[in-house]
C-alpha cells in the first residue's frame, strides 16, 4: 500500500534530525538566542523577527541533508 511509504519516509527523516542538528549547532544556537532575546521582555514573538538566523539554519539543514544522502 502506497500510504505506508509516506509514514516510512517521514519516520526516516525524523530519525535523521538529531544528526542534522548536530552538524548545525552554530546556526541553531544563533537562532535560539534570537528567539529568546525577542521573546523575553514585553515584545511578543512575531513572524520574521529572526528570519536571518532561521534562513541560515535552514540552509545548513539542507546542506547537511544533501551530504548525508550521498
């Protein structure tokens, strides 16, 4: 059944997440610092306040995922 392949692929991606995160610690830390700094105080966390850090983290994840497939 083709539906089971969707769940298998999804589980496999989730299993790889810790390895990908370990390859992007600098970017993840920068994004986390931005979110904490933005959310602390009276300002609410809003979309795109940490977009630069998020894009750097996303780029790192994509690059790490491509390397792990090879």
